[in-house]
C-alpha cells in the first residue's frame, strides 16, 4: 500500500475513526488530528496532534492549508457538521496544497445542514419524512385543523449533536419552547450557522413514535452509490447511538439508494430514520462519519479501508464489505492519559 497521510479536522471524541484508519494504514501512513484543544481525546490516539483556532476564526483555513502542506496530507476528513459548509467552500484552495478534501459539494451540504431544506428535499424525491413547520403560526394552525398532533419536536433549523431539542405536549409548552429556543440559539455555538435567517431558525416537527434506525450511506468520491449499512438503535445517550444491532433490509436499501442518487454526496453519510406501521420516515442527513459508524464497522463494513483504496485508485473494494445482519454492539467509555504538553 502506498504511504497515505490523513488529516482529521474537528477530531473531538472520534477516537474510533482515528484508530480504524490507523489499523488499516498500519505503517503505511500517518494520522494527523486537529482540534481547538490539544486535550481533545482523539488527538491522544493520533500520530500527530495540532491545535488550531475555531472554525469561524479567519485564521482557520490558512492554518489548515499550512498543516496540509507541512504534513504532506493526502486526504482531509471533517468530523463536525458546523465545519462542513466552511471546508466545502474552501475545498479548491485546500486541495491546491496537495491533499484531497473528502467532502460533498456545497448544495448537498446545504440540503443536509438546513433541516428545512432536508424536509423539502425528502418530500421532493418521494421519501417519507415527519411533517415540519417553519413558523409557530403555521404549526398552531395545523394543530387546530387536526393536521398535526402532540407530542411535537422543537429543534434548531441549523442544528448539530441534538443541541437544544425539546419535546412538547401542549400549546403552552410549544409557545414557551419556541421562544426559548430562539434565545438559546442566539447565544450558542449555533448562532453563526443560524445567521442566514435567525427569525426562522427554529423548526416544529411531527414526532414519529416508532423504531429508530441509523444508516451509513456510502458513495464513492464521484458521488456514485456503493452501499448502505443499517443499524437498529437499541439505546441512545447524549444524542448518539449507545447500543445497536445490524440490519439488512431490501426496502431500506432501495430508499437509501434513492437518497444517494439525488444528493450525489461524497463518501459516508450518516442518516436517521424511523419505522412506524411499516412506513419508513427519514429524519435527517449528515454527510460525514457519525457517532453510529462503529456499529457498521464492527458488523463488517470497513469504510476506512475503502477510502484508502479509492485514494490509491484501487477498484477491488468488495473484499472490505463483510457486513452481516444480527450483529449487536454496545459503546463504553475509556480513560485516556493526556500528555502534559497538551494542557
């Protein structure tokens, strides 16, 4: 295997990805991870750790360019929703330093990042999705006409990591949560992302009470569908899957391919959907590796190996797909020693 150096941006707590790529690379490359803090857990497991400013800092992109050049980076992989629009916008100048930025085009990222556009996108391609409203008045009118029923979900339009998601049971809770969400967004990390339309930055959504699933939809680097890998969620914690079991279902695969063919996203895309009365309702899309990826990996799909093969222009990738149904896994925490120089 050709020596390949990988840069993970906004690495945070994604140690599993760092280690999956290290296991695949063996001695044939280096993992560089960057974050705002050198004490970020994923930086401990990386071969090289670098501290960078926040993603909205004007110096962020210039510093990434410098790192790509200095460390001879072959591929850049972002692990944060809020960063995706920024890297996509600056993709050409970053790639001019020598490394491929594995990221979808700005249109695909905008559809995924703006949850209102996600809703309208799913509707346009015939994929069922929870009924969603952009204003409080529209939601209240729908409730009054019995088009919409409690409980409802109130959440940021440009959200990340389940920040500020509320479940409401009546009109009073809905009005209070809607107002409070606006205040929270304006003083949270979501403020910059929501600046495009701060007055309509909160969504009201039908709550689907059914079985919850996660899926990794994998396209190649030209946006062509390769496969999809499903897990049924058995338990959640802090907005991420905590326990899950792998699933193979022809209906799920068909819907996933429809989404992939229409987004033309690049690489892995993490999605959530619910199943109620045999109907599949897609909730959202995240065109990156998500917190549920380890369940797919352990069930037999080695996406890091596929990425490396594609980077090296190899086509024999089916050997990295041994995905099996009925494989159940659970996450657990571990303690990492942080180097003194990172404090």
